[in-house]
C-alpha cells in the first residue's frame, strides 16, 4: 500500500544564541539571507552599551536561518528590543509571529522594533502591517542610501556619474596619495586625527548626527578588535597632514562607508571620491559583494538645500541611485502598558533621564 507524501513547512521559531554562536557571530551573519551588514555585527552589541543598551543575540529559525542582533533598553514600565536592519528573510509573517511568541515569554518586554533589510515596496509594507506590526518612522540613516554592486569588479566605476569618474582619474593622474590602515593597526593618534577631519565638515561644525570623540573611539576600537574595520587617509602631496579620510566597516558581506571627513581647501580635486573607489576595490578583493555609502536624505528630499544632510547626499548620489529599505515596525507585546508609556510616561521619564531613540 502506498500513500501520498506530504510535506510540512518548518514553523519559524526564535531562540537566544548559544555562547559558541556568539563567539562565531560575525562569520554566522554572512549566512543570513542578506549576507550580513555592519548593524548586525558583534561589535555593535558592545558599542551600544555606550547608550545603556544591552545586546541580545537571537537566532530566527525556519525555512531560512537569521542571526539577529537586538539591543535591549530598559524604561520605567518595562523593556524593549530594537533589531536594526533585521531580521531579514522571505517569510516575514512567520518571523513576526515567532518574535511575538518569543517576546511574550520575556518578562516585562513591551515591544520589539524590527526593520527587515529589504527594498521598500507597498506590497512588503502591507505584508508587515497585515502581520500585526505597527509602522514606525525611519530609524536608521541606512534606510535611504546608495548601495553599489561590488560583483561588477572594476567595471563598477562605469556606474558612477561621468564627472565623478573624471575626478577620480584626475586625482590618480595628479598623484593623490592614499594611506590604508587596518583598524587593528591604528593608533590613538590615528583616531584623533580622523576625528579632527570629521569636524571639518560643514565649515567646521561637523554634521548634525556627529557625536563626541569617546563614542567614535569606542566604535572604531570595537571594529578593530574584530578586524572588521579599515581607515583610509588621503594626501594632496608629500606632506604628512591628511586632506581627507574615511572609515569602512567590513562585517558581513556588505562593506559600509561609516565615517568620513575632508578639509574644504584641497590642492587636488577628486581625492575623497578616489578614497572611496579604492575602498570599494579593496572590499571586493576581500570578497564583499556590496558597498553601502551609509545614508542620504529621503529620495524626495535629495534636492532640498535646507536638509541637514544635503551636501553629503549630493556627493553620494554621484556614485549611484538612492534606494530605500523598509521602515521600522513595532511588534507590540503588552499593549496597555506600551500605550501608557508612549502617551504619558515617556515624556516624563526622559525629561528626568534622557533615553535612547529606539522607541520614538
């Protein structure tokens, strides 16, 4: 006697990562459907302790396995998790349901904020909302950004605007000098001179999102520990004073241009663009498949000269088109308490003890 074979789709579940998985975390995120990116790196768990957030390493298991880093914050009425640019998988409904079930097992957890790293579309937004999430605002600078395909190899430069290609080649011809320093080999003096270059943006005011030196020192240092960071300093001539600098993260299969600064006066035009092009070539040689320029204004605000990120956005769009990823969504677990905190308690609490931005 024979019977018809049936298959059952594997139910999606969530669990905490084991100690062994956490030790191998940066290798494991490369197995994620999106290949992993800076925000999922183990280093980010340590960096965000600076903002009084605790890392929670999660494993979402189903048709696809996703290694997701959540940041846990504590407020008067409970706790919350925020998973930046994740978890990313095809089964959004299963992922949301599994996180909701797992979250309800965690005492005092009010909500889980997620943002799957998928290109934005009305269909995907509708699916997330139909799964019972509440749409939040765009949390990450990387939600709107320029992402370049490193698998194109040296042909990638042909995707850049023509004037940018000319500037890069002009800087090479005129002898623009590049110093590459692996983050683990950088000295305190390298950190300090990089920070000074950050401050040269916007007439010496930096950008609105710029933070104090201690934060950058921690950020660069943590990526140095995991050997997932790289500095580039650019020089107009033979002098020892850099004219521009960039820092690139290398965790996951997407390299990210995290920080950069340049002096307004320069003898050779195109140096900053040449630094990025060299960083892209190096990342491709390392096996990275994408290079994220780490944020622009929203596409509809790209030409708004009053936008705080206008100048940077104008520079980045010369490399390629701006793309938008899904916004944030809240999986609300304890609705009454969460609503009370959102509408009343938060304003009082953060007036007394300013909190992080993760639930706003």
